[in-house]
C-alpha cells in the first residue's frame, strides 16, 4: 500500500470508527437517560448520529472523500472505472477493510467509554422482509443523494445533506437506516440499543447490496454521466491527494 493510499485508508478507518462510536455511544446514552421512552431514545440517537456524520465528513472528506461505507466505495469504483475518475480496484481493496475494521473498533470504543465489556455480541434480532426492504430503500436513497450532489456540483452540501438524510431515515424506515455494511458489522459487536444480532447481519448486508444495485440503475436513468464526477465523492479531496491517486 502506497503512503498516499495508506493515509486515505487510515482516514476511512478513523472516520468510520468515530461514526460507529457516535451511533453506539449515543444509543447507550439515550437508553440510560430516557429508559422508559423508546421514541425519545431513537430521537436522541438519530440527532447525534446525523450531527456526527456531518462533522466527520467535514473532517476526513479532504483526505479520503469520507466514504465510511463499502457500498459507496464500491459504486464509486464501478461508475468511475471507465472514465478513470473513481476509486481504482486497488484503492477499493484498501478502503473496504479499513471501513470494516474501523466500524468494529468504534463499537468497542463506545462500549469501553460507557463502562461496558469491550465486546458483547448483540442479541437484538433484526430480520424480516419489511426490514430488508427498508435497507434497500435507505441504501439506494443514500447513494443516489451522494452521487447526485457530486454530479450537480453541490458536493459542499454533502455534510449537511447526508447527515440530514440519515437522520430522517432513522424515522421513515422500519430498519432505522443502517445503509452501510461496515456499520452493520460493527454494530453486531455491542449488545446495546444500537446493536444487531450477528445472525441478522447477512440479511441486512444483502439488502444493502441490492440497494446499491438499485442506485446504480437509478443513476443511469437520471444522471447518465455521473461517472464523470466519481472522483469527488462524497466530497472533493485536497488537490495533492487527488493528484497522487
């Protein structure tokens, strides 16, 4: 791995870790502060996640693009492969393990910050056709939003727009919008409010991959030249990072 790719992968690791720490940590805090009101717990969790996601995109976006999500990286590679604008196959191979490793680290970090065992497998089953459909919708919407912003030259709005979308999707999807295979895997490592049982992970990840395929089809119809701006997803990188790819 080159020094530049290593720097970018480390940003993906750290950003994804902090994102999962925000999801899990705010879930634990919400359950403790509002023990008798699940709706309020979800609201607190959603607001913290949306705000943290926007801040993390601003922090790490100039280095790695702030994907924090294997399906975003995979679609970026797929769309940009012919125009040589998105991730290369080698870069994708560096991003995805960093994102998954970061997600697991973030869950462990959140557990430790709240005095819980570092790893406790979640016992929260999340399975069923309705939840899988929700993950398809949540993931497809997220990817279309990200690439539409890039293609229309509004990448600077991504921190606010992506954070707002995820915060809203907590409420309009029955699955509470995981929309991210790495985050899904990471949340299996914590038996807390935001956890997901390991046996439920494959169904969610499969649905997220289907959502990515739906998004690619939608982008082909609505933004047929989206590959031209795959290099600035989720947000543009610093010139020296982009030039060294």
